[in-house]
């Protein structure tokens, strides 16, 4: 890709304070944007109504600035792709949803997460969406039950192979119906899922490379199907290894002692925290 066309993004979710794992992924995104001579944008992925807090939005902007991250478009700066907070972009997601519904690519589902887990015969990763057993799959887009809360699922073609080359982990191959199943694009609380919102925003903001954690590799396969169904051009992908604690557990926002603000309060400098990072996420 041409250097002048590179557009990367930082997309924190304001459901807690950023930790060291977030910082390394976001720092990698910035390094790659700088090396390409491109543009880096900041997006506020604030669709989780139950956990989003205003102080976490202000917090991630403060923490990223302290850590040395710099962006040229975002909720604090504006820019040609504004608004940069997902809660202000619901019309874009609704338009994409209507296109999927009109094409018959999605169907209404009344199953709860408990229903799905009870129907499964095989274990699944706790941090990933369980493979849907297909209980509502025969429903058409026009058959949403009246008066009931439903989610909407994208109907995958069982056996379809989704392949892509990741910038860090190399060739990836996932099989629909085996590695992932019909997935939610519109939630029962009348909000888009992460999968749909991410695709719509990355396309609308002309992102050319998505840098994020390796826990989202399978989500990339799902999102590539959405790009195709919506007639959009997908970006390149670069997934970073996850940062783990001393017990080998991946960092989460509950690791308060490893939040950037806790590390700063303990006297750490951004340079000291980044020591040894160069070369830890090389391109393949």
C-alpha cells in the first residue's frame, strides 16, 4: 500500500482504565502508522452501555497522551470522518443492518446465551462467541416474532473457508460452522454488535490496516464475511500477542495494578515501560 494512503486506528473501549497490554497494542499501531508515513486516528468504541463511563473516556485520552501516543483525528480533535464515538454513529450501523436484512443475510434469533450454552455439546473458549447451534436458523428476515426481544444473526455457509494473511501471525484459515457459527450483528438491546460496528466504522474511516490483539483473530474471519456481504473492501490485519501476568493469564481491566495510571503513580516512565518492546511484534 502507498505510504500516503495508510490509515491506522486506536479503538479503546471506555469500560475501564487502560492496562499495559492495551498500551503495547496501541504503541504497535502507532509505530506501524509512523513507519508507513500514514495517519493514525482515535475512535471511542463506547457501545457497551452497561459498563461505559465518561471518566474512562477522559482516562484513555489522558493515559494514551502520557504514554506517548499521538493521533490526528479523534473525538477530542474532530476530523473528516467525525463523529469518532460509536454512540454517535448509530445511523451508520442501522443502514448497514437494513442492507443485510434486505439481502436475507441475517435472521432474527430469540435464543438467550444460556439457551445456546445449554444446547452445545462441545466446549468453547470463554472469551469468544460460542458456536450457535442453529435453533432459529430457519427463520427468514421477515419472520421476527412480534412483541419479543430478538437479536439478529449473520447466517454463515457451513464449510466455507475464510483465509487471510495476518501481518504478524501469517496465514490464517477458519471454517464456518466449525471454528465459528452464525454470529450476532444486532443485539437484543437494539444496538449493533462489535462485529458490525467495527466493520462499518473501519470502512467509513478508510482504515487500511487494523492492529489489535490476537484474541480477535477469529473475529477477523467473521468480519471478512460482513465486508463481503456489504460490498466493502477489507483492510489488512495485524494481530499482536497478548500481554500476560506472572501466572500466564492475559491482562484484563481487572488487573488494576497494571493499569497505566497505576504504573505512572508508582513512578514508571513511558520509556521504561516500553523498554524491550521494539522487535517484539515484527511483521511476518
